[in-house]
């Protein structure tokens, strides 16, 4: 193992505003610190607005293209269009609004999707859409079981590449893509917990829609999310903003015709604060300069999550208080460690009071490392957990 794998804290000098070297920030799966260049990007957004007023949008377009190129690389140099939005929910709603739900009133998903998907599908179910939720356990057969529920009445399948609750990688997603192809259904993959932690590829899934964002592992902060739209898409989402026809505004408009722009504009929204994309472009460049490729980020993540696992197992805690599925191989784990706890809420607050930031979902306490943390910081965090449990 290289020195930089064992001591990735050499990056910490680039995060002086977040002071990562002196804080135990184990929320890397939820909100990573921003490098100092993000602040410079944010200031540049203000300065461009002041200098150019409404003429700033040409400069904004450069930032949009940089962030879009970054997402394309993170999605395996995928083809198709990249539409940016401030959150994945807006993109998911537009995707759902493009489906022929009257003719195909069925959506197949899992019981482990993030709230952006879960809440919206629950509401659609109240309005009569048939929502099939396939249990995520066991994850090894999840794709096979989701595929079995896709039929000719299915409008789409919606599934994560890495489960947000457990951090486990969902294998064989291409099997779902094939099932959707056979039945004429769409596939949407939530890649949020892959990008920046687990290299992502659309091999065998070229017709899939993909959502992802930069609030977590990519350090882009809020307001930087993306939808990959497969090549040749002609869908007409019901819910879009005026940016969806922006390129055609100067053309003669046929009365009564709702027009859609080409490329990323098809699923676009409307006027927004572009500050996030200045910040995002700066961080995308920073990752390139630091050699933080998807493969390198995976190496660091695997080392850190493995260290978290080993340090936790060494504590030998009462499994009724805190336990880990230790038989899961490292190559099946994503970017954080999920612990089943008898009192996750209480442990979270005890750790927080002691200066260790984690988070929890139900009974799952989550520890998420980040490239700027040192091995000693990870050991200290797990040591604090041991004290909290025994206390």
C-alpha cells in the first residue's frame, strides 16, 4: 500500500476553511468538506455577476460545460446528454412526468431507495400508480428479483447502484436493463452513492437514465446534480421550465405547440443561482490536479472503510448494541460503514457531543470517511464509538 493510501491526510492542507485536520468528520457519505478552491469559485460567481450583470450567462455556460464533462467522466465517459439541476428530486420528477403512466401504470423499485425516489413514488401510489417495492435483502439477488417484476405494464424500474442505507453495492444492474428492454420499460439508476466512491459504468445499460449529485463524495456542495439522458431520447416530460425551449425562443413558434430543445435542454428547468456551478467547476478541476480519479478515490475509500471495519471488529462489542455484517467482502461495500445499533440515535448524539460527526438512518449508524482524513482520525473516531457503547 502506498504512503498516500495510508496517509491521505496530505490533502488536508487544501481544506483550511473546513479545518479537516482538526475535526473528526465521518460524514463523507453524506456531506464532504469543500476544498478551498470552492470558495474561490464562489467568489468568482459574484465578481462575474457584478462585472457582467445579465451578460454573465456566457461565463456560466463555461462552468456548466465543465461540470457536465466531469459527470460524463464519472459515469464512465458515457454517451448521451447531461442535464444539470440543483437537486436530484427535480430531475426525477421530470423523468417521471415523461412516462406514459396512463398506459403503463406500474413502477418497479426497491424498499431501499433514497427519499427523493421513495417519497415521490409513495405519493404516486396514492393516486393509483402501482408501485412494486422489492426487498433489498439479499442484495446479491436484488437485480434478479427486480427484473422478475418488470412486465409489459411497467413504465420504469428505479434502483440505486449503491444502497444509501447499508452502503452495499447492487450487482448485475445490466440484468434489469435487459428486462426493461424486453418489455419496453425505462430504467433509472440512482448513482449518487457511486460517484466519487465506486467507479460507475453503463456497460450493458446504455439505454438507462442516471441521476447523481455532488453533495456527498464529490465535494461540490449543494446545487450540483445531474441527469444522464440516453442518446436519441425523444420523450416529452410534462414538467419542465422555460430553459427547455430556450434555444428555440428566437424561432417562429407554431401556436399551441410545446417545443423542446435539443440535447440537455429536453429535461431542463428554468432560471437558477449559478453559483453552485462555479464552485463545482473549481472542484472538478481540483480533483484532476490532485489525481483523484474514480479509481484512485476507490483505492482510498476501500482502505479507509477497511480500516473502519477492522477497528470496529477489534472493539469486540456486544452485538445487541452495535454490530456489522462482517462477512460482506470489501469489494461489495461502497463508501461508508453501516452499523446496526440498538440505539443509533443515542450513539449519534453521544459521538456528536464528543466531537465525532457521523449520521444515522433508523437503527443504522453510518461512518463515512473522506480522502482528506488520516488513518489516526479514523482510529480515533472508532475509539470514541467504543467508549460511547461501553458507556
